[in-house]
C-alpha cells in the first residue's frame, strides 16, 4: 500500500530537515549523556533520572522516525502556479457573512497546519471547501461550530 503524501511548503520542508538534524546531532547526544550519568549513580531499578532519560530517548527516536517518514513521503507545494483558483499553498482572503473583518488563510498540508497563525490544512473542513474555488465564490462550510458562509475576495 502506498504511503499517504505529506504536502509541505519549501519552508516547511526546511524546518523539518533542521529539526531532524538537531534531533540527530544534539538531542541524541544530550539524552545519551543523561542516560550515562544516571547509570553511574548506581541501581537503575529505582532511578527516576534514568527512567526519565530513557523516556526522552524513546520520544527523540520516535520523532526522528516520524520526520524521516514525512520527508520520504513529502510532496513540495508548487507556489508559482496561477492564482485564479485556490490550491495548496494559496493565500485566500475570505469574508464571513455577518462579519466585517476579512480572514486570510494559507492552505497547507496537515503537517504544517497552524490555525492560530492562519495556516489551515487542505483536509480541514474550511480548507477542503476552499480548494478549487475562485474569487467571488460563496461557500457554505460545515464546521464543528456550525455552518459558516464564506465569500472569497482574494487569492494569491
């Protein structure tokens, strides 16, 4: 079975690569040193410092494996395409019925989603509803908070 593609912006890929490098070169060494120090304290059966270091080691190794898999399946979002329809990487300005303020979203893959900073996943209800739409389109979107009526005012 094929792995699910992980859509990333070039910046998102660079960020993951930097995190992976840090985990491999810095965090691994730090955790190994903590384990070594805890072992030198004697009996590891009742050594909380040893247990904490081993748990951190498991977290670091798990995160390394996760990032490696994400990068292996990465599909870089082409941000140079035409901006007449909403696609991955698009910045979309919408106005919600009954509100005066515009909202700007960037449509990204789920690995980079950060709704508090306007980066929404292409798999989220709003992201899915906006994909393929054009300026002027009005879209009803079913969200956990109810139906939102959005109108696209700009795509870039």
